[in-house]
C-alpha cells in the first residue's frame, strides 16, 4: 500500500475503525479504545516509514 496516498489509506482504514468502535462500544471501552488508538497510530507510522524510508 505504499503507492497510495495518505488520504486513500485513511479512507480505507476509516470504515474498519468505525466498525470496531461500534462492536466494542458496550464492552470495556476505555481499555479497548486505548489499545485501538495505539495500534492505529503504530500502523500508520510504520506505513509512513515504508513509504519514506529516508525520513527520520
């Protein structure tokens, strides 16, 4: 997916994140959403690093 723009990647990821939020809304929300936020942030930083390998 490194050939896609960040806008396209976020449009693809957004429905998945929304469905996870809807699924976990009634459970242990704080811990789940905290992990989900961390995981999404980590994956996006890894994607950016793959897309721009020389950037620090």
